[in-house]
């Protein structure tokens, strides 16, 4: 099993969610997060100075069978991309075991 974590623009969340659903991934968790990026300058809008160092993003986390890794990552990369700095990151890690609390089932069967 693989755990995929993605940090994306909030504006791209709906597109990423639909792309994941299109490839058969219908369960994942998400959080609104704030992070610090490489941007060092601020911006001014209507005479008010705003810090652009604190970046509002959405964090998505999903655990999937090994054979779905490529399609899931490709779906996220394609749907989240704008081509601009700040599109986000995707991280993939191995999951050694998973358990369903209700039935005590373990393994990849817990993902369905």
C-alpha cells in the first residue's frame, strides 16, 4: 500500500477531487493548511500590504493499493498544475499495514 500526500492550491481542489474520482479513488482526507514557501516579497492590493510568505493551501492524504499509485499521482499532477510557482508538492510513502477498526480486518482489504 502507498500513502500519497499532496499540497495543492485551494483553487485546484475541486479539479483534483474530480480527477481522483475519475480514476476510481473516492476516499481521501483533506485539510486547509498554511505554509511558508520560497516567495520572499509581499504584495500591495488597493493600498494594503499583504504578506505572501504565508501560503494558504489544501493538504490531501490518501492510502491506496500499490497498483493505483501511478494513476493517482498522474491525476493529481495533471489536475493541480497551473505552470506557475506554488503549484505544490506530492509525496509518496510506503504503508506497512492498515486496519479497519470496526471489523479488525487488516491489509489492503481495509481500503475498500
